[in-house]
């Protein structure tokens, strides 16, 4: 490619160090599509003959099929997927393959191939997000009236429906899906035609080339085009945020299915055992999702650190963006698939949830609100209930059943009498009382499911 400039070939250690074909060959089919569109542009500019174009298109089709079949012998000394594709193409069609590099640089080709590949992979990720959303929706419908403790600071706070809890993760995933759509649209920019940095003498109609590749617009500045990796950073961040949300769901499911908590059970087919402890049932896939979230956060931060030290225009540092793109896409799509399986297998232990709510003070806020309806200010009712709860806890009582009796001697007699007269709220009553839009009331949960 540049051998005429040098008096000796690149040594083997440098070839090995600079080669990226080991991972970017996953983009082969996209690179073949970009090269085919470029050659059609050359034909329209009368730089390439119709016969040569036909040979190139036939050759690129064979390259793409060979890559899918694992029949391509990738050569590390050719560095990356782009040179390997061109090399195999030239072996297949001869002189026409050597013409394919006319009017382009690897700099603009690399960027365009990555953008086309991102469009495909983001589309696959969006489909997987929708699959997990559907799994959560099905579980939500199945537990519309199942009550569970809602937590703040990892302490029992107020009762919520399990449906409402799972719907919260659907809200997160809806935002993730919207982010991926926006990210994909922002990436769909044709940079081919920018050359190494200054443009090309054989550019042709770039808008037509963009249409061929399913891209929405063309880059307005060649310097920016070949050096821009905003689309990589945005995609890496979208994937990292999505993984954070899945990690949170995984953490909840790990806690629920632990033998100590026992709120839920995961399917046996999704868990592993221990080599020494016969009783163990480990949620390994959920733990791996947590770990992959950490790796993707690191990848997103890493690509931004790679970019922050680069002036214009292209630098070889940008080769590392492919590892981030490929790693993020692979981790996200696989994690989404196993999380959907885990959600579908999840079975809540309703009796355990009910006992945990009954033995807690989760409806204490409802009791304080009831006193407000009897003419007290909330500050006063909060203080009264808090004192009564404290007395009950110190006496070793769990739950609100003994609260009016424990309130005697702890709060003023009039308040104790009011507490005794009020019907003790339960978890289901607490949920049905929540009448604000978006609350845990089954009414609003049902409406949210219908809108989804």
C-alpha cells in the first residue's frame, strides 16, 4: 500500500501490534457494501467502466459470502478488514479490484464503514430492547395485584405492586430505545468522499452514494468527517446507560432470588450450581450482566479519553474505536437476550412478599395520612405515628397491628385514641389509595400497560 516510500518492509512485531483485522473483520459485509457504493459512484463519474463495475460487484458479493461462511483467510500483515477486502477482491477480479481505491482514502472509508455497521447493530439492539420490554410487560400483567415492599435506602418504605415495580424498568428501557434511535440517526452521515482529509478529485454525487448506503446526509467538512468519532462515543454511552439499567434489574433479581430474601425464584435452566456445595443455585447470568455493565462504562470513558488528545485530522488512535463498538454491541445484544429469558422465568413468592409486608411498617405513611383526614396537620400526624412505631419496635412488635396499643403512654391520649379508632390500612389498601397519575395504584398500572 505504501511500500514505494520505504526501503524495508514493516517488521513482524509492528505488523502484529498495528493489525486490527482480528476484530474489525466483523464489519466485512458493511465494508463490502461501502466499497460497492463507491465503485458505482466512480462509474457514474466515468472513472470506472461498466464491465469493471460488474466485476467489482460480483467480487464483493463473493467476499461477503465468503466472510459469512468463514472461507476468507484474513492476513494480519494487511492490517485491517479494509485492506483485506480489497486484497481478496483483487485476487478475484484482477485489475478492476485495484481500481476500487480510486478517489478514496482509508480514512473516509473506515469512518463510513463504521457508521453503516453501527446502523445495523443499533437496529439489532433496538429489537432486543423491545424483546425485554415485552417480557417485562408480560410479567407486569401477571402480577398486577401482587403487593411487594418498595425500598428506599435499602429499607422497607411503602407498598407497591410488583407490576408497578417491573414497569419502572420498562420506562428505563423506553428511554434507552429512544436514545439508540437518536444515536443511529446521528451516525447516518456519509463521510466517504472526504479523502484523507482534504476531499477527493473523484467524489461524484455524494448524496446518491449516501442513498445507496441508507445514510441520511453527507458530511459538510472533510477535516471533521475523517476525524469525527462522536457517533462512536454516543453509541458507547447509549450502550453503557442501557447496561446500567439492566444491571440494576439484575441486582434486584439477584436480591429477590437469594435464599435470605426469597421473594422470587429463577428458572433452573438459567442458573448454575457449585462444584462443592450441593444446595447452591447461582444466578450467574445476572452477575455477568452486572460485570458487563462495568466494562461498557469503562469502554465509553476510554473512547472519550482517546479522542480528547487528538488535533485534526485523522490519527491512528482511532483504530481503537472498533474494539469499543464491537465489544459494546456484542455485550448489549447478548445481555438483552439473557435478561429477557430471566424475566420470563421469574416467579414471585406471593406469600413471602405478603408476610414481609405484614411484619413491616410499610403503611405507616398511610396511617399518618389517615390522621390528616381526621383534622391533624401532617407534621403532627407524622410525629405521632413515628413515636408509636418507635415504641412498637422497642417492645419487639413487628407491623402495625399492635400500633394503637403501643401508642398509649407514648403520644398524647387524644392522639392515641384517634389511632385506635382508625382502621388499620393494609398494603393493598395503600396501593389503591395512590390516585396520582403514574402512581402504584393498579388502576394506573393497568392504564400504563394499555398505553405501552
